[in-house]
C-alpha cells in the first residue's frame, strides 16, 4: 500500500469574508495575488493565486460571527516565504498594510513579520536562511 502522504498535495485554502470582492482586492492590490476566477451572480466566491497557493474567498452568509481574536483554535495564520524580509516589510508599509508585528528574529535563520488581512486573517511573511 502507498503511504497517504505520497498522494497528498495542497489544493487550496478556503476563507470566508463579509465582502469577498473587497477581500480579493486586498490580496491582489496589497500582496500581488492574481485573480483567476469568480463564481456566482452576484459573486459568491473569488479565486486567487497567491504565490502558487490557490485561495478561495467565499462571501459569508449574513449573521455569521467573526472568529475569536488570536490566539485561538483552528488555523492561526497563513505563512508566506520571502527571500528578503527587510524589502518585504518596507513594501508592506509602503502599501499601507496593517502591521501586527515588525520584523522579529525568531531564532538564527528565521525572521518574520505579521500583518492583518481582511476579516482578521493573520498573515506571516518569513525569511529562512542558513544560520551558519
């Protein structure tokens, strides 16, 4: 029998938003995602390519409550690798993105920045390097 992990791949990340179109525009305008589709009339889902990750942003039904503030159970954040955290941080600031934490040296070889996306989605940018 083939191990399950040899048959798995990441297909998509599915988010819900109070305003799927505005959330989609944030990922396109602020983070450089590419819109690859829309579903429904009126639009019920925006489909993006965010650095190779397919992102579905679904229009949330009325009355749906927001997730609890971090830290909480479930998905904590989206992590996106970058080659230069300093340049990324400067670009995020230039684009007016809400910075949750500035550049943090987590340990040798790992530097991170957290921002807040639409609907309180926390997004991490991380630069990994050889600590030696």
